[in-house]
């Protein structure tokens, strides 16, 4: 359980200063937002006149960034924002990755790599050795492979269609790396079926795994219960959870709550 | 030993600190979490006939250190799905008050009927819903409608009926009187206070719904005034809500006339540990007042005022 | 150059920051002091037919950093003595709005007649006074009474009539509509919000009157919501009041629909220098918004809301 | 103009720990009140169930004190409070005496000496030489003469009936002392006619005078205007004013506002 978001959450209006098309479906928006943030944390991004969505910070320095994947209408409208667009930002909310491990395996699936990238960069900056296993549907959708090479001990790719790296799921690559040993932590973010497999591999090898989880968010303040996940609230207790916690959650990888609070399959 | 047990009519809670409706209230496991963290009991999210997604975001805006504005739009899983959530909370031992809302008296009665077998210990009527025939005004602003809804629910269930009132009225005690006459077992006061947040740069309201409801520290004096006024005019027990963050705040509500209180915003601003912290503060406050029982303090400020 | 001039109907003030009624308002020299410190204009203390001492102390209680609760009991020197105070303020150049209160429509009309020759630029009706025939409820809570009082004053004076409304109602816009139809020239909103402070050790309300009115930061979202709602339903200008402490707060009120604002509590919490400080802040805010005129921003958040 | 009382004013309930009958009509009540206070400042004293009155602090240390003279009903009820009585205290409010002068004449009339005593003690503690001219109707009503002797260079008394010291008004004593010279400041508190005379003497001798003034008080926060005195508010701009300011005020010594705000003779 973390401290209250009461002291950090005031909304600011920020101007998009840069827009980078990362992959055909993914865009990074950069903006100046004064508050201190840590890898793993997220902000609420509001396109005025439209919805507000939780987005992990893919850049946590002075000039912050979010990396948005085209999903439904809202994310599509957010990612089409260009430089000069005013967006509402509040946060940062949630907990962060523990950056103390020295030999880290980062397993990213799709846009899940967004939250892992700044964590890996900061850990590397503090002397850790970071290995990456990154998955995507196809080579052009591979996120941040170039960004991460400078901080990587190795970058292993996997694509569903075999257009880059291993032909198949990134979990196969992760499985192999974990079983070979040498890691004192595994960080993962991506589809929950993927994360479940990484957790299992970590457990077999007795390596602690930390996964970043998404759930419906409204208040992001630990108030409304929209993000309930078992006894936790992803907005304040997460989004980063230790693997053993996720493994104990019936809902993880199976069900989530829709905006009405009903449980639906993930 | 200090006795924090609180009695609201025939119901008894291990302490007077209940979780307010709409906070941690969509999932049974969260309700249970509040109970495990020390709440005396929990009130469910307000449940309607059908699942509702609520308004789009932004649904909540923090107002500095004064409170929150929210316009959730009554999201809820609907009465069909919700009994399973209550079951989970009940199984863990939490006394659950089932909150319901509907646009008509019959709607309320049907929901109460459906709530009864779930094991809730009382039904709380959230009257802040815009009423079906009206022009957008809330059911809770019209004494006749309050009476009609209360009567219908009174008939539909044997459970204690708590009527939760809005402060957005000229005279809240008038509404409480209407509820009492119609058979309510307790009054819960208050719901949020109508408010607005505007972003001056974007030149628009922040909440997707425009208007919202103010909660948190800013509204404590307003909630206290409502409880005070209701206590002077009705005999049924009052459950106080609004801006409570400390044992002292609870004491103030009790002295104004509340038998128990509910905490909403504080669960976010002070984390769920607020329940155990306030319990400890209350015990200390009571012993420094030389009192071991809360119940003798209920409404004591009314007597206090008349003494020279 | 940024233009802070504010127009309320036919009246023009050098800036939109007026001193609210009841603050620095008993003495003409104090009114003038607020003007000298940078206020665009000043509203007098609410003046009645006879001198009134008001309630015994405690009349004011600070509520943490959220605001004040007050129950002054409408102390005022009475309409016979007050013209001399207005003269002093006028002589120094301050535009003075004369606030009056009475328990009946005739009482209001008589006071307006007496105010007119003193040189005030407008009359503000404080409708928070308990009305003579009613059961302690305020005149401002009943649309028919609001209309009756407004009409009577409208007939008694040629000066612009501002009707000041209480937020302690179900639908403040309904009262504003009543005032508009009865001939009001502007609506001032809001007066204080009913509230209570209880001392848990002494087990009694702190204010001698028991209930009081909440002012200050805590009520800003409530005042904004009231101005917003009124703007959607009446055409006459609105003067916004409640919790204003910064240029940003003023901007929010203006975007919600106010043409000018009044400052009360901030004169105490931020000292009287608040007027010049907010003027400077407003100029900065405007130029960073790329606007040089306040008037084009009046109510702009309503349009903003409808744009995608 | 001083800072806002917003940060210091929260009410506390205090228990009277000691009651001292100073003179037949004057009583000191001592109580613990945690906030820091300075000589010259006042608190609002509330006897629950009764009125609340402004009272200068006659003791400003950890165990604070007010010295109350029997005037109307409220002051009489307050001064009859015994040890154990709970009173509401808020403040301290207002400004303070400037303690930097090195040769100070203190001119106290009646209960006015209450606010001067802690100022004199603190100035003495900082090395100043303090001379006292204290007046009272009669010897038994002389306030704090014994308390102040240990810090005094000299104590001059005056009584209306001649029962102690000079037979007549203390202003005669003050006049003489001021005209003899040697003071770099005169502090005074008492009836306004008395203070007016002290101001005149100071002006003749070109010695700066500082007077502590009383007016009707309600909020004591600079809000309600009850304490208006010319362009000033006694609760925030005072109660201590330099003599030249007081001399410039038409109302000083002549009129004050009653609880309705009407001007009435002092
Ligand atoms: C902590 C956290 C961090 C996230 N970080 C990123 C990120 O870095 N990059 C990124 O592209 N996406 C991120 N998301 C997901 C993002 O918030 C949206 O869920 C996604 O963009 C789809 O939104 P949509 O409205 O466009 O899609 P829709 O088609 O409207 O919805 C698709 C699905 O998105 C989910 N969703 C919609 N609204 C919300 C909401 N308010 N909160 C949570 N989920 C919602 C629902 O499951 C819905 O079924 C994150 C989510 C969370 C909870
Ligand atoms: C800054 C300040 C410091 C003071 N310090 C002391 C002190 O140290 N010792 C002391 O004995 N008295 C002090 N007083 C005076 C005290 O506050 C009361 O005025 C006095 O005790 C008489 O009150 P009463 O109600 O008993 O008398 P009443 O007979 O009711 O009134 C007598 C007169 O007291 C004045 N008075 C009454 N209520 C108030 C009020 N709320 N504020 C100001 N004046 C009022 C009025 O002029 C009234 O005519 C101080 C006043 C002020 C403004
Ligand atoms: C996010 C949020 C959602 C709420 N939802 C409900 C609700 O569904 N039903 C209800 O009766 N009250 C609801 N309320 C009102 C609270 O139960 C409570 O009356 C109000 O917040 C005042 O208490 P507080 O200041 O402790 O938060 C909600 C409040 C908040 C902040
Ligand atoms: C001490 C005090 C006295 C007041 N007296 C009056 C009054 O006489 N007439 C009136 O119309 N409003 C009166 N008000 C209300 C203010 O004019 C204003 O409407 C309210 O305080 C909200 O504004 P604020 O938050 O800026 O203080 C008073 C407010 C305070 C705090
Ligand atoms: S989004 Fe987590 S509790 Fe509201
Ligand atoms: S007592 Fe000084 S302004 Fe109120």
C-alpha cells in the first residue's frame, strides 16, 4: 500500500511539444510536466472534450512522454494530437519498479514495452545489466528496440509472423532466457496471457518477476473502485505487482471489470 | 475499556466508522478490504436495475487540499450481478448496507426486494438520482417524492431502511421529517454538495458531466449543520457523512447528533488505514473526555448549547 | 494593453474585483481603504432600518485553512447613520454598492429609497434575512418572495438593483429567474453556505448563534456551480462571489458566467493587498491566454463545453 | 500592515491553571496555550456559553496569562473563572511592541499596565533600562507594581486619591519624566485621554511614543470591520500604534464604534 495520491495529483494543462510515430499503430507524445515521476508510474491523459485515459510514462525525465497504441476511439484521438495540442495531465500515480536488481530481464509485449523502457534505462544508468526480450505481431510493430539497444546487454526479438527475430511468441524467448539463469529480476508488461507465462517461468527458476498491470481507471486515486483487482486497487497498489501476488489472483489473466464494475473476460 | 460499538436502531456495528457508498463499493473484495482495515461496516455502491457504465472520464477532479469533485454517473454492475459481490463481503464477515437508486418509487421497491435476500443488514436509499417525471431535479429535493419512495421501500422489505439525503436543498430537516413519517429507520446525511471545476486555460468544465459533487474536508461544516438540523426535528437515528478525516471530526458529528458516520473521500486522501487510525484517535479522545461510551455523546452539543 | 475594466449592465468598474458585503463594510474609511488598495468597487455592509449590534461573540470561527464560519447577526449602524459612511467612501472616489436587508418587501423598498440619494451606484439586496411571516426560512429561498422584494425595490429606485442569492436552495437558477422577471439588473451569487462548527471538548457549537455561514476556499466550487447554473437560465449580468483568492479563481468565475466578482474572506486571509495582487495575476493570465479583454471571456466555458 | 492571522488563529480549549487576584477589581488567569506570542499581542478569550472578549497577554511565555478588569458582565464572569475552568483561546493576534529601544519609559493607566508588563520584562531581559510611571484610582488598584520592580530602573506611582505616590494623574509624572529626557521610547496603555496627554508630551520632547489601543472586536481577523479606527483595523494593524499615527486620527480619544458600527464618544 502506498502513500496517498492527494499530494501529487493536481491536474495541469500541458502542451504537446513533440510527436513521434514509433510504429504504424503507436505514437509517443512528449510534453513538459513539472512533477517528479518514476519508472512504472502512470498519468491520466485528458484530451479536452474527450475521455481521459491512464497512460504509463514512457519518459520520466523533465520532458515526459506517453506512448499510445491505437485501440479504441479515445486512444486514436489522443495519439493523433500534434505539437501544440493542449492536454490535461494529472499524476504521476501508482508505484514504481524497484531499480535495485543488477541483472534484469525485461519482457515486453506490444505497447507494454512503453512502461519498461524508462525503468530499464534508469536501472542501466545505475549500473545494472539489462537483457531484453521484446515481442510484437510483426517487425514494424516492434516498439523501442532501437531506443533500448544502447542500454542493453542483449536484445532478443520475437514476432508472431516471424518478420523479425524468433518466429512466435516472446514468451518462448523469455522461457529460454530465464531457464538459462543469471537474472535477479524479471520485469514484464504486455497481454495478461503473456505475463502469466512469464510468471510461471520465473517461478520455476525462482527468479522474482514484477508485472505491470492494466485495469479500467476512473479516479486513479483509490476512491472509486473501478480498478479493483482482487483485494488491490491497481491505481494505488499497482500498477507494478510482484509475480507471487499476481499468481495468487484469480482474476489475473482471466477477468477484469468493465466500466460498470461487472467482471468480464480479459 | 472504551466502547466504540455503535448502534443505529436495531443494528449494531463494532465501531461507528462505516465505508460510504460509492467508495470501494463496486467489488465485494474491496468492501471486505475496508472492513478488514477496520471499518465498522460498509455501504455498497449505489446499485440500479441495470448495469451502467457511468459518465466518461474525467469523472473526478481533485480540488487542492479541500476535496474532490466527482460526477461518476452512478456506474454500477446492476442488481443481477451484484449479489455475488455482497456474498464475498458477507463471507468475510463485513456487515453490508445495500445502497440502491432508481428513477421511480416502484424501481426502488423492486431493488429493495432484490437486495433483501443477499444478506445486507439494511437498505440505504440514494435519493440523488434525477427523478423520472421531474425536470432533472433530484428525488431527494422533493418531500413528497422522498415520502413516496420511502413508503414503497418500507412496504417491500423488512430490513431497516436508511434514507440518504442531499444537502442541496433549502431545509434538509424537512426532507428528513418526510422520510421519518414515511417509515424510514435512519437518515444518512449528507451526499455530495453541488460544485463545479473549470479549467481556465481550456475554458471548460473539467468533469465530462460539467457539474459535479463536492466531497472531503471542504464540506464537513455543511454536513455537521445538516446533521444538527435533522437531529432537532426527527427522532430516528442519523448517520453522518461528509469530510470526516479524524477522530475529532467523528466526535463532532456525534455531538451534532449522529449515531454512526461514513467515510468516503478520506479513504483516498488518507488511505484505507484511516479506519484503524480514527478508531485509535476516537478511543483517545473519549478517554481524555472522561467518557467510555460513544452513545452518551450522541447529540450532546444540543444540550451543551442550552447550558450557560 | 490588457483591459481589466468590468461592465455590469450600465455600470463600469475599473477592474472586476469588488469588495463583498460584510467585509470592511461598516465604516466609510474602511470601504475607501479597500478601494485605495485596488478594489474596482465596494459593497457596503448590509444596512437595515435600525442599528443592530448583531449576535454576541463568538461570531467567527476559522475552519482550518478551508475558510471561516460566521454568524455576525447582521450588525449595522442603521440607515440613519450610514449615509455619512457612504459619503466618506464616495468622497475618496470609491464606487459604492449599497447593500440592504429587511424582513419585508416594504422594508426593502424604504431602505432603497433612503439609499438612493447617498450616491451609491447600485443597490444590492441581501435576501438571506429570515422573512417576517416565514418560519425562520430566508426570503431568498422562496421565488415568490424574491420576486415580491425585487419588484418593490425596482419601483422604489432608479438605481440598478442587484439581487444577492443564497446557495442554500435546491435550484438557485429558479431564484435568479424570479429576480430577473421582477426587474433585477444583476444577480450576485453566492452568499455563505450554511455550516456548523462544534467544539468536541466543550461539547457545543462554537458560534453563539449555533449555525453559521461558510465562506472562503471551501465554497469556491459551490459558487462556481451556482454562477454556471444561473448563466444558463438568465440574461442579466452575474456578479460571482465565493472563495476567490487568485487571478485564476477570478478567471474561473468569469468563464462560468460572471461579469465581475466580489472578494470577502480573502481580504482577511490574504490581507487587503489581495486586490492589487489579483489584478496583476489577472493581467498575466489574460496575456498568457492571448486575450486582452475580460469581457469576451464571460461565460466562455459554456461554449467551450459544447466544442469537441 | 501585518501578515494574515490565517496561520495562527485556530482556537484551542485551554484549562485555567492558576488565578491570581491582582487588585480588588483585577484578576490574572494563567493557562497553557501552545502558540508563540509576543508582548503587545492579544488573544480572544471565550467563556463557553458566554461572550468572547479580546484580552492582551499579560504573560507571553509558555504558561500564558491575561489580566482581566471587572467592567461589564462578561469580564466579570471571565475573571471569576477558577483553576480547572475550560476557556476557548484563539490568537495571538495583532502586532507587538518593538523591543529594540534601550531607555524606555512605560506609562500605564489602570489595567492598561497588563499589556505593558511582559513587554517591559522582555526589553529588560534584552538589556534595556526601563522606567515605570504607573497610575491607578487608589493604592489597592495599582497593578503589577511589585511584579515590575525587579526589572525597573525606577517605579513612579500616581493615584487619583493620593493613597500611593503622586496625588493626581499619572500623566503629570510622565510629563515630568519625559521632559527631563533620556528616553528613546515611551510605551503607554490606558484610558485614551491619558494616552493623548502622553503623546503630546512625547511630541514636545521628540521622543517616539507607542500606544496600545482598544476597540470593539468581533472577528479579530481583519474581516468584519468592528474594530475600524480611521483607515486602520486595530485587530491587524494594531493594537500598538506609533504616536504620530494616533495623533493623526480624529477618532482617537474622542470616538469609537459600538457593536452596531455607529460612532459613539469614548
Ligand atoms: C496503468 C495503465 C497504464 C496504461 N498505459 C498505457 C500505455 O502506456 N500505452 C497505451 O497505449 N495504453 C495504456 N493503457 C491502456 C489505455 O489506458 C487504454 O485502455 C487504451 O488506450 C484503450 O483505450 P480506448 O478508449 O482507446 O479503447 P476502447 O476501445 O474504448 O477500449 C478498449 C479497452 O480499453 C480499456 N479502457 C478503456 N477506457 C479505460 C480506462 N479509463 N482505464 C483503463 N482501461 C480502459 C477497456 O478495457 C476497453 O475494453 C494503460 C492502462 C492502464 C490502466
Ligand atoms: C486589543 C484589546 C486588548 C484588551 N486587553 C484587555 C486586558 O488585557 N484586560 C482587560 O481587562 N480588558 C482588556 N480589553 C478590554 C476587554 O476586551 C473588554 O472590552 C472589557 O473587558 C469590557 O468587557 P465587558 O463585556 O465586561 O464590559 P461591558 O460592560 O459589556 O462593556 C464595556 C465596554 O467594553 C467594550 N467591549 C465590550 N465587548 C467588547 C469586545 N468584544 N471587543 C472590544 N471591546 C468590547 C465596549 O466598549 C463596552 O462599552 C482589551 C480590549 C482590546 C480591544
Ligand atoms: C467518487 C464518489 C462516488 C460516490 N458515489 C456514491 C454513490 O454511488 N451513492 C451514494 O449514495 N453516494 C455516493 N457518493 C457520496 C459519498 O457516499 C458521501 O456521501 C460523500 O462523498 C461525502 O462524504 P466524504 O466527504 O467523506 O467523501 C460518492 C462520493 C464519491 C467521492
Ligand atoms: C464576516 C462576514 C460577514 C458578512 N456579512 C454579509 C452581509 O452583511 N451581507 C451580505 O450580503 N453578505 C455578507 N457576507 C457574505 C459575503 O459577502 C460573501 O458572499 C461570502 O463571504 C462568500 O465570499 P468569500 O468566500 O469571498 O468570503 C459576509 C461574510 C462574512 C465572512
Ligand atoms: S481508479 Fe482505482 S480506485 Fe478509482
Ligand atoms: S475585529 Fe477587526 S476587523 Fe473584525
